[in-house]
């Protein structure tokens, strides 16, 4: 079977102020399989966000190639959805207007996109909030809208950049469970980036650990635990501890 | 607070009237409020010059302003969005803007008359110049202040350049743009009066009205005209503020 997404020797260097080259991402190669929930784990500043931005087509890699279903990624592509840490909803659009955005630019007619958006509002459990503006929503609600806005376009892969980092602990936990149920329902491929070890072990089927400056793959771990995962189980604690140690040593 | 400012206004007008009665404010320097009211009523009923009634003067000035302001908005908003969006276009056009902008609109009056003759066109041109730059600069800064991630987020959702211009930059720049419109309309309204001081030789216009009142030495009618100008300016801005609270309820 062919992987859905394939990264081959991805490098990214930035020019810093003094014309020095800063290496953000160094020789990352990995494959993502369809339907998989993959977690990339690394400390702040390890190039995780840069990596996501390259896959999303917002920035070209300095070296290497990224393929989605054997198609070279050259720019943004509706097949690749992206969720930002800071929600980034259009503040002048209502919940409905935000969710409809992707369909609107695709040229779907209004009645149809309204119908579809209402479906997704049900999925993210925001019935009754269709006509609210983002300023009236809590962080968790905003992120649900951002998720609906991305998956309504039916992307092949959903990239998530620390999507729950700005939320309080309780909301974050709820959102993690929500994301898992969404994943189980839709079978979407999820590429999830986080610095939070608990979150990565709780969510991912596979963990990829990145070192800092430059971001380089340290190790890959398969998490063979059933969902929903028990964060107090021996196996969970063992994987978590191992990941922590590896992050500390690199 | 509103009733308080109303009360304060009432008290000041009353004090003013009192000082006039007592002869401390001589009428040939500043007319009394009652005198101004009388002057206004003659402007309304008899007109100045006779037959040229106040409301026609006001309407004519308003028409000039809408003309100039309308063209200014129609050009400055799209240009501002494009200049905010494209670094290259901004770099090319900014020097022109910055050289033309400090020239007072009134300094253009001789040229305007040369180009358009005396009449609504040259007045509208002067108003256009007064309103254009505040709208342009506020639109540019509205676009520049936009969160880049909004553009990226919509790009990822499949937005093309035109989508980004129309559905992200334009609405996103609206708060700042709207401030530009309010400033532009205010300046336009100020410029119309000044333009009419020199740019109108006969007919209608509040500025023209004041000039004639000066010629026949009627301070009551001069101040009456000034008050009408003030009230209309306030009224125009309050309309824009009304629309603004509707338009920007998402903020």
C-alpha cells in the first residue's frame, strides 16, 4: 500500500538577522498512512510548526520533497486541512459563515453549503450558536468551529498545530475526547503536533519525537493501547516516561 | 451623561444671552443667541441674497460633498486595499502619496478652477482631495494590521487571490477604513465651506452664504451659517457612527 503522505529528506533553513543560517528542520523523512492518527512530539522551537507549514504548502522546504498521494505539494491545497493553535476564525463572520467559507470559495451554492454547514454544526455540538460571532465563543467552541471549517472541505489529511494548547486543562481534555470521537466517526488522517507528552500518548497511534534546533527525528513509537486510553494504566505511564526521557536527553 | 451635556449647553447659551443683555458682549463683535436665531430665521424665510433660502444653500453644499466624497471613497478604498496587500505597489506609490498629501486641498483651488471652471466640479474636486487621503491611509493601515494568519487560514481552505482581497482584506480592513471614511467626510465638509469662499461666484453654498453675510456686515447671519455648518457636520458623522455600530457589531 502507498502512504497517503510522504516526506523525503525535508530541510528548512531560515536567514536570521545577521545573515546567519538557522536550521529549523533537518532531514526529516516520514510516511503517514491513510486513516492514521499520528502525533509529532517535540519541545517548543523544535520546528514542528515549520514542518506543518511546509506540508500545508504555506512555506516551501529548503530541501527535500513532500508528496500527497504521489502528488508533489507546491502550495496550499484543499486536500490538506490545517488547524492553528490560536483558532484564527474570521471575526466578522458568524459560526455558520466561518464553517461555510471553504465551500463558498469552492463555488458551492448557498442552499447546499448552508445545509452542509448545519450538519457540521451538529457534529461539533454547537447547535444554537450558528449566528454568533467568534468573540462570543469560548476557546473550545472556537476551536470546534475551526475544526468543522477544515473538515467540511473534506481534506485527505488534517494537520493540527498544538490545537488545544491555548485551552484550560478541563476544556483541553474534553476537546481531546471530542477529536478522538470525530476521528473514529470520520476516519480522517490526523497529523497532530504537540509539546505535551500526555496529550501525544493519549491521542496518537504513533508518536514521532523531534529533537530541538534543528528539528530531527529522534525516535518513533507505536502506541498499542485501545481507545479510550486509561492514563493511569502501566503501559500508558511507561510510554509516557520513555518519551519524556528521550526528549530530555536530546 | 447625555442630559448633563445638554444642560451644560443650555446654561452656556443662557449665560451668553445674559452677557449680551448686560452689554458685556457687544453685538457688533458677537451677536447674542437670540440675535443669531433672528438671523437664522431671516436666512430661512427671506434668504441671502434675497430669495436664496438657507436650506438650498445647505443642500447645495451637501451635494458637492457627496460628489467629492463619493469619488474619493470609490477610488481610495480599492487602492488602499491593493496598496496594503502588495508590498511592491505600496513601495511604488507611497512617495507620490506622501508628496501630494501635505498640499492643502485649498492650494488646489486655482488649478481646480483652471481645470473645471467655477461650479460643482471644481468644488467636488477640492473635496475629493480633502477626503481621499484619510480614507486611503486608513484603508492601507487596516489591511496592514490584519493578522497574517487569517490570510493563511483562508488560503489553506482554498481561497484564491480574489477571494482573499474580497473576503478577507476588505472586511478585515473595515474598522480602520470606516474611521477613514468618518475623517474623510469631516474634512470634506470642512473643505466645502472653504472651497465655496473662493470657488463660488454666485448661487448656493453655505460658505458662499457666509461670505455674503460678511460683505453686508451681518454677524448674526455669519454665526447663524456657522452653526448650521456645525450641526450638519455633527449629523453626518452621527449617521456614519450609526451605520458603524451595525456594520462592526462583530468587533
